[in-house]
C-alpha cells in the first residue's frame, strides 16, 4: 500500500489515461508521445491546438477525484526526470490575471501562431464551468490539478480559428492527433524504466495483463521484477482515507 504523503506536492508527477492498451504502449515504446490539446484561454480570440504531455503533481492520498476525471491507468515518473527534461508547472490564469494581460501586451498578435518559443503553451485556466444535469452550474477547479507540462521543442501549433469549440473537441483534435500518430518518431519523449515510480492499473484483473506484457520487455528479469513491484491499482488508492477535496463544486 502506498504511503500517504502529508505534503502538498509529490516526489513524482503522474500521467493518467483511460485505457490499458494506452498504458501498455507507453511501456512498450519506453516513451511518452505528445498529443494536441486545445485550451480555452481568456482574451485569446483565436483557437489553437498545442502538442503537449500533461502530468499532475498531487499526492496519492488526495488523487481519487483526478482518477475519475482522467482515467485509472497511468504512470508515475520521478520529478528529477521531469526537471531534467524541461517539464514545467503551468501558469494558472483567470479573466483578470495580470500575468496574462502583461504577456498579451508584450507580444504581437501575429506571434501567437508563428513563434515556437511562445509562452502560450504554459497558460491554463484556473477553473472552467459546465452545466449540470439539474441545470446548475458546475465549477471544475483545474488549479487543484497542479499540472506540469512537457512541450516539444519547436512545436507546430494547429490553427483551429475557423472551427467552433464543439467542432474542435469533437472532431478536429481527433483528426490532427490521428495525423500525428502516423509520424511514429515525432514529439517522442523517451524515458528509462528506472525513471518510473508507479504503474497504475484500474483493478486487480488488469495486473496480470500488465505483468504479462512487462515479462515480454527485453530487459533483465531483475529489471522486470522492479517494474512489476511498482504496479498499484486505482482501487488501492481509492481506499486510502483522505479529506474530501473534490474537483467540482456547485454554484
């Protein structure tokens, strides 16, 4: 059973996904691959897709809500590895954030899409709003996720300006990510198996399948055993007693 940290941040950062086959692919490839993400940001009048890989910096003892939102499979990676590979915490902003306004005043509008060194990939809203089934507004506190990002060098931004947000999220992101998948070597971030701190699976039934795949990896039996020892189920995490600090609130 994982030890519950009392710290706000963790010694590892975590990437969660919804499917076991995605996890197995990461382990087999020994690499993360960036995917295009669309972020709604204040005062930005165009829509842009940015290649990135997202991680959270949350202690396991308070991560239950995050699992339900992003998936119960995943990988924990050491923060030392993250820093070595230029990961960075995002800059959370809101409609009146001075940080965002200063940035926008400091650059030309034309530089958003053309400058690969733009800080735009590191901005993220501190919260978003959706309508619940009962008609009341739900607030998702993205700030609680304590997100870190890896942005590839010289990223190519995708211009989604001619599409609505619904079209972007429902179709366009799938289209550009399918194209990205065809280029197997693009936007890859390799790691060593020793960089892995946790391997997350949804339930006990998934453990045997992941172990089976680990046994196929061409590393020494001792290295395989060390990887297997890092497997933890989402149900184990969910059983950990922790304060109720949900991602959602009703307003």
